[in-house]
C-alpha cells in the first residue's frame, strides 16, 4: 500500500506502511535514548552532589540511586522492546 | 580435599557447556546468521550420526517433547512440526546447572556459619549470603519478616546470578536472555506479592487496602489504576532482566558482525577493522560482566521492595 504524501514530497519512492513503521521504530529508539539519558543523568548528578555534601552517607545514596536508575532503565527498555516488535513486524 | 568444591563448581560449568554444545544442532548459513542463532534458544536434538541423516535441512528430532493443549500455543517451541509441543532447549541445561551450582556452593555454608569450619569457597559464599541478608533483605523488610522470606530471595539472587555469569562464557547460552525464563521468575515475585499480602492482611483486606484513602466516587477508577500498577511491576521486572541480558549480547554480536561485514567488501578492510571491533567488543564484554552482577542485584532488590510494599501498604 503506497502512501501518497511521502511520494509527493519526492523523498521516497515506493514507500509502504512497514517502511514508515520501521522509520518510526528507529525514531522511537532515539527518543527513548534521549529521555533515559536525561533521567539517569539527573540521578547521577544528584547522587554526586549528595555524596559530596555527605560522604558518610555515600553507600545509602549509591544504593538508592542504582535502584532509581534501574526503574528509569526499565521504562526505556520496555520502549525499546516495543520499537523492536514494530521493526520486526510482529503481529500481536 | 581443599580443592574438591572448586573442582566440582568447574565440573558443573564445563559439563553444562559440553552438554549444551553436543546436543544442539549446528546452524548453517551466513556468518552473521550463525552468530545470531547463538542468541536464540536452540532445542536439544539427538546427535546426528554421520551418513545416517541427510546432509542439511533434515529436521532433527528433539530429545524431549511434551504435548501441549492448543490453549498454550504461545509456548510452542517446535514451530516446524505439527501440533504444539514443549521442547527442551539448551537454556534448561543451564538452568539445571545453576541449580546444581547453588547446591555445590552452599552445601558447606551452614557448617561454616555454625562453627567457622569449611573451605574458602564456603567462606566466600557465606559472605555473599550474609551480604544479601544484611544489606538487601533486612533493611527493607525488618528482621522478623525478612528472616522468613530470606530463603526465597537468596535462591532468586543466586539463581539469576549464576545464569547471568554462565551466559558470558564461550559456548554457553544465557538462560536469562529468554523472556520465558525471566517471566517465570517475575511470576514468582508476583505470586509472593499477592499471596503474601492476602496472608498478612487477610484475603479481602488486601484488595481493599490496594487503594489509598480517596473519595468514594474516585474509588473504582483508582482500583483499576492500582490493579494495573500491581501487574505492571512484575512485567517491568521481566522485561528489564530479559532486555539487559539480550542487549549486551546483541551489542557484542553487532561489533563482531562488523568485522565480517567489512571483510565482505575486501579482506584488507576486514583485517584493518578487526582490532577496533574486537577492542570495542571486549569493552562491551567488561560492561556486560558488571551488568550480569548488577541485574541480579536489581531484580532481587526490586522484588524485595515490591513484596514489602504489598505486605504492608502505606496508610
């Protein structure tokens, strides 16, 4: 099934739905990386500030921030799996 | 006598790799496909005698086949054959090896904890077990509940840890890189959450306490939201472990495939690119061996936090 809009733009010839879906999956994987990077970066900066202020609480702060980073990572990985399912064309 | 236990540990690991390699079919095709197929769980098949079977394409008969009702078709592993079957794969070899490793490593631990005897392997693993109790379980759950649920979390932690670490060895399969294995582990956490909550708070009070104090009109909506939250927690556990273990292997695979991709252009380019690709793959492998330890910790810690949250809801 051709999508006329893409052909009008003159960028892509013979585009079909799966190609557009794959482009969306690739864009999605990139956006996921941005979001997870911002989130884990903020956790890391706060962790370093916290440890610099209170070095005696370093172990607890580190443990807590690993768990929080894992929670963000979990959301990012769910998005990656979804993009992988789109890219592979898995029918659910 | 001193080296009996380390030798037994090595024997279990080497034996699992040998069994896994002997009873899986070898994949033919391009080099990249051959590498990629090592990520997929391979069914255990009978060893083909030379000359007896056809050269290629002969569908080797699986060693162990259990028929499934058609309602469980999603678990069908033998997609080429007729009907739905549960087929033993090389992942099960490494799961069994992880269970055996737990037995071998921890049989001497109680004796060491009682009277301080035992070889250095027992000392090391009793230190690990003490760390899991003192740093992971007791600070979250407290001493009383923590000591009751400690065996479960110790088993989950070391089972995942051994499977992750064995998956890094050459010729081995990573059992935790299959979503069915991690799904089963997450199901254990989920049933502990629900059954434990119903035992501690009472069967009806658990579902009533799922929702914090809200206006009555909001109650049905909040109940649905909390129900979804209850189910999403183990699903996130399942996908996190699976995707972390698969992702590391995929990154190594992509870097190694780069060598053959460039080698296909011209052998000189392939040789020139191989030091860079192998160096990056070694770097990813170092990260992956850290991730293998970290993910076992994360899975267990999050299980502890989720179970504790469903045992004692916030008021």
